[in-house]
C-alpha cells in the first residue's frame, strides 16, 4: 500500500470555497473513480491557516496513475473545477508526496 500526502495552500479567503468543492464535487467523484481518501485536515496551528491537507490510499503507482488520470479528465470534474474558480483561482500551491509505510507503521 502507498499513501499520497497532498497539501493545498489556498489563496487568502478561498479555503472555505476549496472545502466546499471537495465536499460537494470532488468526494463523490473520488468514490466513482475508486479513489480512497484516508482523511482530510485543515491547519489548526502552523505556518498557514489556509492549508488543506489530505491523504489518499493506493495499492500501487499504476493504480494511482490510472485512477487519478481518469478523475482529472472526467468532464464532471472539469466542469465543477471551472465553476468553483469562476471568481478566480482557489490555490496558491499544491504539493504531493507518495509515501511508503515503514515496517513499524500502524498503517500498512
């Protein structure tokens, strides 16, 4: 199992809209495409309170590539993304890391 850590730095004042886009648009599409979220977090204490962090679980890199590409190219997602950014972009920065559990990790 691999885990993808994704960190989205929202533009000032845009985090609520980003969270709305996830809850209303992205999560239903994740389910349709077989994308498995582990959890979602906002920063409570840290360098930026405009941050949404989440983790996705993947069997392997091939699964990640196939499912993520299908999601990114889904016309429903493209329309939702465009609609959510009608008043301007939501994100200042996106970071992604693919993580492999250690032998002593509670998540395998």
